[in-house]
C-alpha cells in the first residue's frame, strides 16, 4: 500500500436538515407526522404559556400521542433522570425541544437516555463509568432564544448543583432537525437577550480564533461577525430591531453553535464550565463578563509572542463587525471598542454578587482548561482575568 502524507484535513458535523425563516415553527406539525405518531415535547415555561404554543398545539392535537414536559433552569442530573424514568417504558418516536439552550440540552439528553439504561451521570465526560452507544430518539430543536447554538451542537451540558457541569457528548447527538424561526425572539426579555447574545458572541470569537479553526468554520464566523455588526446591539438591547435584525442574530447564533461543535472554544468557556458548576451563575452571564478581559489578555500575550496569524484574526473581527475595510491595528482597536461598549451596556452583575470571592480563585484556576485558546495563558494570567469580574 502506498503511503500518502495527510495534512490539513478537517471534518464537519451539523444537523441533517435546517429550516430557517419567519413562522417556520408552524412547519413542525407536518414534519413530526412524517416521522411517527408519539411525540414528547420539552418546553420552556415561558413558551408553554405563549400564544404560539397554543396555536401550535391545536395543529398537533389529535394527530398522535402528545406528551408535554415543562422545564426551567439549567438541566441537572436529577431533572434529566426524572423525565427519562417517566418515559423510558413508553413508545416515543420524536423528542422536540422548544426553548432556550437549557431546554434544548434537556431534550437532547432525554432523547439519548431514552435509549440507554441507568442515570445520565454515568455517561458524562470526565466521570463516566459507561460509554454512550451513540444513538438517540429522533430529535428536533427549536430555539426561542438566540445565543447558545445548542440546536447545532453534539453535547448537552448537565450539572449537579454545587458539584460540576459536564457534557453528555457524541457526534451522533446533534439534533436531527433544527427549526429557527426569528419571530420567536420577539417576546424574549432583554435580560435573556443579553445573556444569550453574549454567549453567541463569545462562541463566535473563540471558534474563529480556535487552534482547530479551519476554512469552513472561518467562513461561517466571518459572515456571522458581519451580521453581528448590523444587528447585534439592536436586538439584544432592544433598540427598535426589525425582523431582519432578528433574522441576522438568529443566523449568527446558529453559526456559533455549528462552529463551536466542530472546532472547540477558548479560555472563556474553560472558565464557564468550572464557575457554572460551582456557583450556578447563568452560562451567558459568565461568558459575557469574561469575554472582554479574556480577549484583552489574549491580545497582550499574542503581541508579546509576536503571533501575527491570530492577531490578524482578531483584527478581522473588528473590521467585519464595523463593516469597514481597515488596517491591522485599526481592526484590533475596533474590536476593543465594540467589546468595551457591549460590556458597558450589558451591566452584568459582578461574580461576587453570586458568592464568588478571591479565596475561590485558585480553585477555579486549577480546574480551568484552556481548550483551544490561541495562546498559552499561565496561572497568573487566569487570575488576572478573574479578578477583573469579581
């Protein structure tokens, strides 16, 4: 057999099918009826009380067996096990998650664990005693907030309050179908828009500057940064956004999920998994708080090591967001200005208000992974970032 040098090869995984557009959620009845006749809906509390759900339920009711679970908060081992044990002996053809990232992660984990035995805790990365077989119930994800990108990812983040946050992960766990209807974002409170929007922005920046980034992920991120520049502030701070603005942010959010699933993320998400597990701070708040100081620290270290490749990427982000051609230094200054303004407008609570103190810093740092961060950060760098958000 001949030997060939294989270099620069990348793979990409995403949904089997995406439906995107105004009132796209009303395609759901016809979609699920083509798949089966027993449907488990996992809904956010706010969506379950909405006119949209009432209208949708009228279209679905009588078309098959409909089971409904309403959930709130981020998924935990106990909440997943409770739902799974309730439905494990029933015939379920399709699991449909409609809500924010936590709801979709719940639906994802339920669709997996309906095909497994035992507790979801036994299958979580880092503590697993069992390996997932890699199959799930047919899964449809419908985000109502635009930020987590969970509708395009291959993992579900599951917590145990005060103990950990871990992922249930497999390439086959990406939702089979994603339905993204930008109109679902209209009634989302500004506080949720800010949290989820900052999560999406963090994912885009970290994916674009990831050590595993590639031509495909870069092209999606670059388009997303352009969309962010046009519509991000209008939508998340409710500055008279139009449907086109919601559409732009919804698509940018989807791209953030697609890219994070394929190329990994950086130090902000390394922090987030630790801090979220220890203190229960909302994921988007952790990311949004840490993004600006983390980017500044990365830029400083890249300049110190003369790492031009990633510095040019950060510069590209700034120029793309502003929708203007610009030089290398101009792009970096634009990015700093944008992140500083977003941080100021977001007015996120300091970590100390959630119970984090300086005596927790060493423990957090010791557990934080740099993941695919574009530059090596040492312990002092991580401490410096954290102290800025206490």
